[in-house]
C-alpha cells in the first residue's frame, strides 16, 4: 500500500510531489526560511566516524528532511501519520529511531548504553547532540550507523512490507560499523621512537672487549678503557690505563686496540672480538697488506697476536655502542685509580646494556 496517497494507491505524481516537498522544506530550513530553527552548526555531523551516506542521513534528520509520517502530514501528503510499525504515536523521526518499541529492541540488543541518553526533548537533533557528547568517536559512529539501519529497516517495512527483525538490524549495523572502522582507522600517531643505540653482545660462547681512548681536560693525559663482556652482557673483566704521552687521538685509539688484544690473551681467552669507535684503527687492523704510516707497526702487532687465536674479530661501532669503554677511558684520563669493583657509574651503564 502506498502510504502517501489518500487512496492508498501509488502514483508517480504523488511520489514526485513528496520528493519536491521534502527538498523544498529542507532547503527552506537550511537557508533560514520562516520555519527554520536557528542555523545549526553541523560540524559534529561531518566529524562523525561513519560512511558519508550515514552522515547525510543524520543531516537529513536534523534538517527535518526525512520523510516520516509527521513531516508528510504537515505537508498534507498523507492523512495518516501514525507509526507504520506500532501505530501508537505520530511517526516522528525521533519516534522511528528511538521511541518505537521496535527501535528500543534494536538499541537494547546493540550493547550501547543508549538509555542513559534518553531525552524528553522529542527532538532528534538535540538527542543526537546529547548522545554525541556522551560517546567517543568510535561509539558514536556505531550509534549513527545503527540509526541508519533503523531507517533502512523502516523503509523496507513501509515500501516492501519486508520485516528485518531487530537482532538482524543489530548484526547488520555491527558488521557495517566493524568493516568501516577497521578499514578507515589509522593507527594513532605515536612518536617515532629513535632506535635504542646500545651495545650488542657477542654471539653465544664468545667474548667481546670494548675499547676506547680519551683525553683529559687539559689534553696531556690519555685514558684507555677496556671492558670484556660475555654473550649475556655480564662484565667478565675490565681494565684502565693512564698514559702521559703526547699522542694523536688516532694513535691513542690504536694503542687501546693493542692493549685490548693483549688483555684478552693475558686472560687466557682464545676466542674473542675487540670493538671500538675509531674507524681508521679498525680498518688498519683489518687491512692485511703491510701497514704504512706511523701506526703500521701497532696494527701488525695486533695481527701477529690475533693469528694465533682460534677466533678473532675487530669491529667498528659508533660511539653510542661503545659507551662503557668510553666512560672507563674518561675516568682513567682524569686520574682514576683502578679498583677491583667496577665504578658504580660504569656498572649502571653495563646493567642498562645487559641483554
Ligand atoms: Zn512505532
């Protein structure tokens, strides 16, 4: 039965009339016509986390452009304006979406605390706004989608006499919301974490000696720091040297490397790597051809000692990975006297680098 013709028979004319009337009403009200409410701020609608058709539906509801019974009766398109489902009340959009027993069943099944947001306003826009302030973005999106499905289901009933049972409306809405939400949600912006630059332990069963050289504040004292750790990060042994020699930074680093190799061998180890932050020194050690330059003899000494070991590696790392050795070298350059217990400031760093 065509709900919007007195005779109850569908006619193209009445359908066209209906459409034109609704357009006119909505346009009048949006442009501040005589029957208009105060011009609304619709931002909350456009911010709703829901597909465009749902937002447009909300907007149409607020603009009174949804063809429910009372609107049509006002436009004299129909005589009968009671709710086509329950027949208890005039069919306002507020009734259709909220007060109708059918809708209440849907809300009850939706899992949303809709009844907390019950209002006696009888005004759909006020109701939407109230709910919007009580829900977060995600939940309000679900709410809006449920409203859209209630309207869809109402139209199915009115135009096709097809009933969609409340649990099904609920499950359509939930599914629709889930798919929309999962395909549109962007992971929250998080601070891009800087990679943690810290020492890495040697492979299982091996030891690693980190080495560094540092100058005293005046520049005339050189400190050398050596620390040997196992694959778990435990400090196995450590050593500092203080040199009162006029050396270049690179020479000081080369001597630190030599002392590191001697340190490993003197402790009886046959497999270990040394690691430092001076690239030219590591390259000098790795270079198999006879080394030229003032540091050549030091590199050759290192290679001579290393060739008798079962396993040896010289590794370059940036300073951030060589923090403990640097700390020890700095202490040594400032006249720190060797103690059997690792200085607490260094022990703290070792603990933080423990794997
Ligand atoms: Zn009803």
